[in-house]
């Protein structure tokens, strides 16, 4: 296993998601508001908003919070958020992509640069590492959705490109433009997904030892703790022995 999904698995075992539930709701609400402002405030008429609302529901975000975030987009006094992508290299030469929604580009850029610098990495220019990644759709189901063969069959019939199954669940990859169609097909056969989103998928991974992996994890944790940062992707890879040590730490 490698990169962002590996980090998520480690942090899930540490119980990190529960500890930052309030922060997660805030970021989900921000994405809902931005999605509603960029299109119709109706999820049925706005694919991006539909994805944002579904992901919020999958994280047990209260319906009232979701509706407030949608309503906020219609208010003239709401903040204006810019979508910004930062790219750079972390410890061990690991490529990192950071996606943010910010109302102050200078503040966010300064914070993100400091996280990279403190980790021994360096923030680069736009497109300095994104050429190493593909923009794809990702659909995540819990392990309870079915065994690997059942999910694989449903994914193939739905038009997905790839499926990765393990004890934590199932991760289904689609072409960028096919995400909504495949997600709809899978919902009919497997039920509602945990998350449906567009992600960056690394074309290659960078192997790192335990020390460098810990440094990369700290960098990602610092980035994800920032209120303006929505998503972080890193193309690091560790062997099974190192993975076990990091999970047990």
C-alpha cells in the first residue's frame, strides 16, 4: 500500500478521525458552500454539490449543518473562497500535493510553505509534481459492503477501472469523467458509498524508511490540521514491516 490511502489507514487506527470531527465538519461545510456557489444550490442539479453532500452524510454530518452550508452560499455576505493547489517535495523526496479553499491566499501559502520547510522539504511551483499523478475518481466502500469478489464484479459491471480491497474496505478507481456514472451504478448494487470524490493518484511511488515515513506523516498531519487545507496527497511507500511499526506506534 502506498501514499495517501496508506496514511489514512494509519491515522484511522490511531483514532485521529474522531479527535478532529469538528474540524472535519468545518471543511466539509466549506466544500458544500463553495460547490453551491459555483452552480445550482440543488444537489440534483449540481454534481459537485451532490458529491460534497453525499460525503458529508457519509461522515455523519447532521442534516441541519449541511443545509446551513448550502444556504450560506446564497448569502451575499459569505466569504469568497479561492481553490488553490500547492505542490512540493517532502522528506525523502516524496512528492506532495495540497488542495486548499482559502479566503486569504497569502496566509495559506505562508502556512503551507512553513510546514514543508520545517519537515525538511520544499514547496515548489504549480505543476512541479502534479505531472507524476493522474486525476481520477475514487469510490470507497466499507468491508461490510461485500467480499472482494462481489465488489470486483459490481465494479466491472459499473465501468470502473480498478479495485483495491483489504481488511479496511474497498477502494474503487474510475476515469475522471466516469465518476458520477460509476458511482450511480455501484449504489444500485452495493448501496451508498462511504465517499465519492476526485483524487490525485500517483503514477509511481517513492520508497522511504521508517524515519522518513514518520517525517512524511508529521508533514501530512500538520497540513491536514490547517483550517484552509482540504486534501493532502503523498506518493510515499513503505514495506510491510515498517507499516506494522508505524501502525503500532
